[in-house]
C-alpha cells in the first residue's frame, strides 16, 4: 500500500517497519546463542609479522645485508624478468591486456611525464632507488613474488639502473650505496606535509 502511495511519509514508515523486523530477528538470533563476534584464524606471531613488514623507506632504513652488480643482475634479469619486461627492458608486445608491453616497460621516458601520453618507468617516474629494491623484493617475479634473495634484488636493481644510465655498470649496490642514488625524477613530486599517523 505504501509503495503505491505518492505520500513519502508512508513509504518511510514501511522502511522503518522492515528495519524494526530485521533488528528483532538479530536480537532473537543472539539470544539463541549466536556469538556477537567470530574468531577466524589465529593471531599473527611476531615472526609472521616481521616476514611481511619489510617496506623500505626512501632513506633505505631496513635494507638487508647483501650486494649486487650489473653482471649478476643481467643474469637474474634474463632468468626471472625478461619474459614480462622484455630483453631490452621496454616491455613485451602481445601480452594480454597490455598495449605493446608499455605497462611493463622499465626504462626510457625521461621528460615525457608532462606529455599527453607519458612513458612511466623506473627511470622516468620513480623518485627513489629504494622503491625499486622494495617493490622488486616484495612483488617480483610475477610468478613467484618474494623468491629472489637480497643479493639478487640488489643485482637486478643495479642492472636496471645501469641500463637506464642512472649508475655506471661498475657500481655495486648495497644498503649504503642504494639510498644515495639520485633518481632523474627525484624533484618531480610535491611533498605531503601531513604527519604520519601510523608507523
């Protein structure tokens, strides 16, 4: 009857009655022994949390021991990365849902961010080299995220950065050298002055 009526107060009244009925059902269910909260799983241990709390900030705090260079990085790249990112680090054409591999490109694109079709890569966009290490360690290779050792991540980072002409091929990357690198787009971001609320 309320639905047919143009009177909004009757329509509201019908909605309120439905909510009241649902509330009564919920109260009855709880009265019959249903819990008010459900305990799924178990609390994470400190070690389990430590295994995933591995984010590396721009200053490199928390970078693990190890090191890597261009030559070793090339081997790692060819074995674990080239299938998606291409032999030339410019993506692979023909992958599903990828326009000529552009989304998987790692190098090139400097000076294109203000263009209508920017080329967004490690070289052109990322402001800190530590982002490359952090992301690679947690998310790559795509088929086995987190499978690379710290030495392999340092090495493949050195390979990518050298191919992008950001570092020399003789540079060895480690916890001391990586945060000191000056990325081409370091000053291309606007700082967020708001304080960090969760640390």
